[in-house]
C-alpha cells in the first residue's frame, strides 16, 4: 500500500459523515477528512457497499459534500511508553497542556499533538541479551519514570516466540532510537523502541493468567472498606442521582486509595471537576511516596462539551493505559466518571446511524460493550510471576436517579461491588451518601467477618424500627427497640459518615478503621439501661458529639487518647448501672 | 456575489430541503419569501439535498422562493455597542435602535481547553441567606433554578443579577411571556442596570426555531466580553423551552427519540451551552444562571435531570422559597472555607437540624405524641423558616451567620447541636434571649 486510499464525503449528519470509496476500507480504521487546511480525525464505524459511515472526532461545521477523505489502515491507537505519568490527555491522547500552549484558551479542531515527545531522552537499562527468547509483553529492559521502574516490553502484537538479535547497552535514548532488534522463526526482523502503539479497543493480554481478586483495596473510606469493600483487580460501580456526591467520592478515592497508579477518565462530565484534580494534584504530596500525587496519576479528560465521538473512545484510551502499567507489575486504579455519558455517546451515534433502538433508545449492543469494558479489569500473574492489577470503579449517572435504567442494570450484572448513592442520604447531608441498605459487595474486607455482619445487621434492624416508628409513632415502640434504632443511627453518623473537608476525618487508614470499629462493636453489643427514651437519646447525642471530635483528632495523639478516655467514662457509667441493675 | 437557488424540494415543519452543491455544514442562508426575509441554518446534508431549519418558521415559504447561502456559519455582532440594547433570537434589533454589524463573531465556538481552566475562588454575594450561607454562588458557576410554572424564578434571577457585583448582564429569554420580558426590561431599567445589560429575547409567540439560537448568541457575546476582562452574568430563562424546541426540530428531522420524545443528544446539547461558563485566567468570567421549569414538579423529567448532571448544583425554588433540600451549590466548598471559620459549621448543623424538624412535622401531621426533642425542633424550624429561609430576608453573610447562632442558642443546648466543643466555645452566644 504505497498510495493513500482515499474517498469523498457524500452525506453529513452532525458528527456522522458518509464517505464513498473505491478500493476497500477496514472496519474501525482511522481516516482524516480534509477541509481547507484542517485534517479532521474520524473512525470508520459501518460499511455498506461502496460507502462507509464514519464518526468524526471533531466539530463538523463547514464540511462539504465532496471533501476528500484519506484512510490510514490503522485502528485508533494510543502510544505506550515512558512519560505518560503526570500527563493530562483528551480522549484521543492529545496532551491538553501542550494544546493550550499552542492554541490558547480554546480547543482548535484538527490540531493533534503526539502523546509522548519523541525527543525526550530516557536512561535505558537492558535486562535481556542477544540470543534470549521473548514473547509479546516480556521485559527487554527498563527506564526510570518518576518513582517506578518503567519496563520496556517486546511489542504486544508479536506472535509466537522471537529471539533477541541485538540490544543496546545501558545509556540514554530517545523514543525514535531503536533499543533492540528481534527476529522470529521465519527470520523476519523488527526493531523495538521505548514506545509502542496499541489499538485501544483491544485488551492487552500478554500475561500468563488472570487470577481471582482476593485482597482488599484500601480506599480509606470507612463505609467502603469496612462494609462494602473493593478488591484489587475487581470492579465496582457507583450509581447515583446528580448531587449525591459521586464525583467527590471518586476524587477522595483517587487521592487516598492504596494503589500505585491512578488513571482518571473524566468522560463527558463537567470540566470544572477535572480542574480541581488538575490544579491540586501537582501540589498534594502522597504520604506513601513523598512525591506529588500527580506523579502517579494520568488524567484522560473528555468533558461534556468536547466532541462526543472522542468521549466514546476516552474510556478505551484510559483502560489501555491502565493495562499497560499493570504489565509492569503495578496496581492500577481506573476511575471512570461517568460511564453513563459514555453509553449516551454510543446512543447518540447509534441514533444518527439509524440503528434499531433498544431500551430507552440505547443501542442493542450496550450490555455487551459495558461488560467488555469492565472485563478488562483484573488481577493477573505476569510471565515473570509478579502480580499486577487493574481495578475499575465506574460512576453511573442514571436518568432520574432510577437504578432500573439500562446502563445501571447492565453494569450491575458485571461488577463485583455496588455502592448505590441515595438522594435521601445526601439531602440529609449524610456523606458519603452510599446507601448501606441497598449496596453490596462480593469481595472480602480486612475487617473480621463477624463484625462486618453485625454492622449490616444493626443498620437493617435500625431502619426497620425507624420505618415502624414512622407508622406507629415513637411512643409505639418499646425502649429496647428504640435503643437498637439509636445504635444503628449512631453507627451511621459516627462511622459511616465521613467529613470530606476535615483533614483527619477524610481518610481513615486500615489500622485505625479496625481499632475504631472494634470500639463501636463493643458499644453495639452492650446492653444499656435507660430511664426513658429521651435519656437514651441524650446519651447517644453526647457520645456522638465526642465521637465526631475523636474522628477529627490525629491518630494516637494526646487529643485522641483523652477523648477516648472521656467516652469510656460515659460508657462505664452506664455499664455500672447495668451491673447494679443485674 | 452569492448565488441564489430556487430549488426547494421539501418543506416539513420548519425544515426545508434544497437541492444544491458545495454547501458547508451548519452554513447560514437567507430565504426571501412573501413574508419577508429569514435566516436559516443547514442541519443535514445528503449528497445534493441540503436541509435547513428556518428561523422565522416555514409558514408562507413557497417552493419557488429564493435561498441565498451566505458562506459562513451563524454570526452575531459583539462589543460595547450592544450594551443597553434588545435583540431577538437571530440578533435583529427589537428596540428601534440601529442594526449592528461590528465585530461579527461566530456563535457556538469551540470548547475551552480544560487545562486552561482555573479553580473558581470568588464568591458572588447576593444578600439571600439561603444562597450565601447554605449554597454560595461562585463566579464562573453554572446554576439553574429548578422550579415550576408560577413560582417567582424570574424575580429571583433579576434580584440576584442586580445585587451581584458583575460588569455585564446578558439576558437570554426563550419562550418568554411578553409580560416577563417587560418585567425584566423594566426592573433592569429601574435599578439603573439596563445600560450594562444586553437582552436577547425570544417570546412565546415567536417561531420555535429562533429559540434555539438564544443561548448560543447570548453566550458568544458573553464570551467576547469575558475575554476582554469583563465579569459577565448570563441569565437564561427558560431552558425547558429551549429543550422543547430541540425536541420539535429533531422529531421533524425524523430522529430516533430517546426519552419522552427528546433527542438522544439532549445532554450534549445542554452541556455545550452550560460549559461556556468559565473563569479565564488573567481575563474575565462567565457565570450562568438559568431557569428550568419542571413539568409536573418532576425532577426526574429529562430536562431537569440532564441539566442537574451538567450544572454545578441547582437552586430548588418551591412555594416561593429556596428549598434547602434539593438545592445545592457544588462550588460552595471553594469559597465557604474562606469567609468565616464558623460558616461550614452553621451550614451543616442548621441543615441537619432542619431535616430533623421536617421529620417531626411529619410525625405531628400524623398525630403522634411530640417528645421534648420534637418540640424543640418545631420551635427551631419555625424560626428558621421566618428568619432565614424567607426570600424577603436581605442581609449580608456575616449577619446571617450570627443570626444562625442566635437561633440555635434560643432552641437548643450546645451538645444537642452536635457541634464540636472548640466551635461552641468560640461562637455560642453567652446570653441568649
């Protein structure tokens, strides 16, 4: 194929353009529409006879019938190599800060910049030597990227076994200089560079096996870790109506979760929300590494006013980058906000293609696309026996906050944990607004199972009594039942709720969670004797006030210890009475 | 210079189809019919068939009428000369003033690069405690007022516009009742704000398609001012009418509807407009306040629902007051930590207690016995409703916070409020009345 295959535009309907061609086209190949001096990136998404329909990743204003189209034969791909960490890309992996340098405040269409600067120089350390055998995804050497060893792999698209013909010695190389040469059994030879391309819609599967997620991923959110845990290599979803705090929850997770690399895919959401991450992460220090959080973060940002087709591809771009870092034996967390916008992008395109609509006009392939996306998460054993993981947490924005809608339902089928946010909780300012009565998780927590079960039990019981009181009134329930209700409410307000704007309370490490939950467990299991209901209410109000102060005091500080003592005195008082009574 | 065509082959709704070559997508054309001239915009091209939506509507358009393509997308005049002027949805003067053609700019320009955005930090003070204390409005925020027909949302918007310290006010009226248009014009005039205002008015009796242009025109003009360093407040009322116009056109174009007849790209359409709210580093800003009426007071209706996912919160106007539940300013945390150190405490505590008050009211309504605690809550609730919640209240933030402590102290003992001891020591009134 020396000559470029070309075609011309015959039909324009918003971002779907029909192209007539002569020779052949490849499904999902990238093509450029040439309008004036601009080249607009597009992707072939349907072929019918001698015309192909393409989604255009840009605004189509001014396109004309007859405009020339050039096909590239390449599927939509991303560049994988050192220099990705700390970057901010759009859905097509264009670095946004560089675009801003070139174009100013606004995004200019048709301007594309390479994700990785070709001239950037990295010190390469070879691992293999000539004569060694390699498979796709095996390590040839490494460079240092920020705090990680960034391995350089044999290309992921190799078949069978290849032999290293030559490999460069330790030294500085840029992305254009080959670092190794490989040959296969047919004596075909290829060069390997520090960076390689990979099509985003195809999973990278260069590992020996996928294993069952078995270890909790500590998010430092008490409600999640203690009651509805997430596992490394697992998947979870956060559906919730607008204003229930999905994004705050995701931001907190991105900051505090115990993982190596965090990839944030801001997909069709507000730009303002990404900005906070963009502006604060370079300054926030990760306590585990003492480096800025940005050093372990990649942001893929295709916000709601950016072209819709690129929104569809942005989640694939994000998950491909996640898989790449997993390949280095790292634990990666991908936060996608929001998968509903991604699904809507598919719906928009499907509508313009005039496909037969499924439920709520979503395309019939919605479920399989969602399943395929979440299935790219996983804990894997790599060829050298090290372990890497991709955990996916997807926010879902159900229309009308109704979880029965297609995107939520399709997502629930494939995830391992469900953190459902509720409007009632957020209206009552009970944050995080994850509703413990509807949420579930299939993963194991670091909290003892008995304690966890007690927690769930008391919450359900407390709610049942609350519902009863709504019907028959407070006077209608017995004092012991009322106390059970108060216990559940207490657990909720001092443990499940967390103040995201309190420096200490916003994240609770594993050790402290275990300690504090044990303390509460004692209280939940205690029998209290009260004169009357208002006495019980007063007791728990008092305890709650102290506990809130406890939550915002530094772990094991003087303040922490003195509040703990104060609470024990109050508790002892009641317990003494109890003993006397007994 | 530009060729005219007379080959209209189809007229359906307000969309006409012309057979012609070499026309750009979204290009503007001028149609001359017996009813006068109207602009139209290309919305679909299928080989030689070019479909256009006619802003003045297709009534009276004949298949023999002339269509002249202008070779560019929709443009509008911008700049200082527009101040104090009133235009319709296509940018034609409604106030007998001269037509303007200076600094023509294309509407619906490209989105702002997220990497160039900055974290908003400037609070807009309104003197309304339900906003200042509980849901602070922030410069560059996009915030709708969710409401139902008959609620005073236009009055609220006008009041905020006049009290807010902004350089320029742009009003985009969509499907506005003529009375409401006059209300805005007169209020701005009485308060001496008309000279720094620009009005783009589409009234309920104007052609539907013209409504679609109002937000784009208003925001394009606003953007130009903001780039020149001005703080602009854009009022859009009522965005539900805009969405209904979208629905009408998309159904005419035989698009597959997604939810209650609205097009599948409703979210993207709304986002493209609301996301124009921005704070330009080193220049001005755009803040958007929009009215969204909810058919049947149903917040899950596609219009308020999609809006809520796009905007940075919402004010929920019900029974003439801003409801604390359902109202939210997502950007409040950016500013309310820097006002006074008790701002957040008062905000959280008062709302939590108010939520408990509502439960007690419910219990009372069902005839249950009121406990001592319930009685305290009832007293608190009524004080809150009259002294804080009423839209008649007009006091600065600091006064409102002091008032908050006073009300708390009047009704509760410190530990009943659950407020941290350090805060109580600093602010709890020593001798409450």
